[in-house]
């Protein structure tokens, strides 16, 4: 993609900031830094948007009543503003509002957590019974005792377009981007950071590591307690009542169908109804991902559909393998490198980071400029790993 959008390498190969990884977080950081007039070099192992990391698959959920922790709410609120700005600046359609349902038992993490965030931050939300959910959204069947929290502002982002918009505009604002150029090593002498790729060597005052699933490999000395998890998204053609699955008739939803186990669904935007388990995947090496989807994996998702969305279980159009990079507590990792303070680490997002990437780009741009974080990101610090 960088080749396609004609990145221009500056004459000298010295930069203010080098960004390693131009997926969700790195593309946004490149955009925010370049917009401030910072001399940015962005490097990627592949050509984003691509299908080898964590930012592909046509759609990503964005929601505000955040069940994971209320501290994410101000960040996602800033992200909403920045996605809208990016839509205006790029002219691309990046977001569609669908509303969002968090479904589970009354004491489930998704239902109680979403309501807690909504109450704390005074967000609009409704508590719905199973009957109310099924009446409003007839595609869904809830099991006994389930309830839901409904938030009207939730919706869908189109991730490939978002990454492309950030990268195109970063270039327009003067960033140099080099794709298909993996970083193989780096070091810092305190005054600057040197980054070696398969094609050259670059130097900058600062560096930002936004390498997603490859973060632990690039920062091996830190021995970060992260693990990569194989995830599969499926797109089904509903076997009947397809209109009930269309955007406008079905909100995005996350259903905690058993304690600690969830799956999510995204309405049909023309590619089919999207459904996936959230976690429950095998631990993998990001350089050796099995991208084949087995019969057993298809049967397993079909068994969930038969219970909770019986009309969805029609022809399987396609399936796609993607990677979560998980921290033990399922929160993000965003901090300065403990030994090299001119290096910022930001990426592993435990499978729920895309929605924040517009705001994260702004936060990371500020961090590389020695400004205090624009929003509270204490939850994401490295100190918690000891
Ligand atoms: C199936 C699936 C569904 C998801 N659904 C949602 C959702 O609904 N909502 C949500 O908010 N989030 C969701 N997420 C999570 C979200 O997509 C990720 O948190 C986010 O994409 C992580 O962004 P990132 O920039 O850290 O990683 P990526 O977007 O993967 O970017 C990392 C980049 O680093 C590059 N790189 C790696 N190593 C090197 C190297 N050595 N040299 C140069 N470049 C390198 C890679 O090529 C890649 O482009 C989902 C993730 C998956 C897998």
C-alpha cells in the first residue's frame, strides 16, 4: 500500500521519529505526527492494509459503554471525534452507527460492565429483557435469564479504509513511509535510535513500536508477558429473513453465552453476517499462522448460531484468520521503554484496540513530543508486569 500511495523518502535518512509497524496504531501515529510537522519515517514488514496482522476483516466494532473498564470511555469518546475528522479530511466512509447490545446473564461481565461505564460517564443506554431484545431485533434468540445493555452510539468501523486513510493523509502531510521493509534490529545510544531493516539503516531522535503481534519479538529483552492468539471471523449468508441481519435492523452485539465466554456479531454490510468467538483461540507464533479454517472450527461456530441466531446459519461465504495480542489482564500496553525513554511502546491491544486507534495515534504523537498524555492511560503501563 505505501508503494501504491507513493511515499516519498526524504533526501537525508535522519528523522525526528521512526514508527515501526503501520497497522491500526502506527498508521494513526504517522498521521498525527506528520500533521504536526514532525519528520516521520514509517516502516512496515508488509504493505498495510494487509491480512497478516490484526487490522483486517472488513469491520470492527466501536462502542462507548465499555464493559472492560470505565477508563476507556474518554479515550473512545476522543476516538469518535477523530474518526469523524478523518472521514471529513479523507472523504472516505469510515464509520456506520448501528447501535450495540451487550448480552448475557444479569451478573455477566459484559452486561454489568457496560451499564457501569454508562452510569459513570452518563451515557445514553437502555437495559432490555430477553423479550424486548427479541422483539426489537428478531434475528436474536436469547437463552433463559439473559438480559442486555443497549447503547445507541455503537457501530462499525471499516478497518482497511481507516488504515488507508491515515496512511494516505500522513503522506500528504509529509511522512515518509516504507512498506515491505521489515525491521530486523534496533538500538539506542541515549541520544538517538538506530533502526536496521532488511534494506537499510535509519536514525531518529525517537521511535514508536506499534508492531502488534510482533512486539515481543522486536522487544525481546523486555520479555513482555504477551501471547498471540489465533482468531477466526466467519461471514454467513442467512438461510432465511436476511433483512433481519442487515445493517439498520441488527445492532453489533457481544454475547457472553457462558461465564467468561463470548462471541460477537456484526450486521451484514453486503458481505454476509459476520460472527466470531472472542478469544478461545490457540496460542500461536505470528510468523507461523495456520490460515486454513477446519471443518471442526466451522461446526463449532455453527453450533452457536443454531442456538442464538438460528436464521443466520446458512451458506458460509468466507472465513478469515486474524491475530489477537493479549496481555494477561486483557488491557493494552502503552508506555515508554523502561530503559530507553525515547522509545514508545504501544500496540498489544488484547483483541479490542482498533476502535481506539485514532485517539491512540494522537496520544502517541504527544508522548513522542514530551507532552503529558492527553488522556489517562495509567492502566496500560508496563509497571503492572513487575
Ligand atoms: C478477528 C479480530 C477482530 C477484532 N475485532 C475488533 C473490534 O471489533 N473492535 C476493536 O476495537 N478491535 C478489534 N480487534 C482488535 C484490533 O483490530 C487490534 O487491537 C488492532 O488492530 C491492533 O493494532 P496494532 O497496530 O497493534 O496491530 P496491527 O494493526 O496488526 O499492526 C501491526 C503492524 O506492525 C507491522 N510489523 C510487525 N513487525 C514488524 C517489523 N519487524 N518491521 C516492520 N513492521 C512490522 C505489521 O506488518 C503490522 O502492519 C480485532 C482483532 C481481530 C484479530
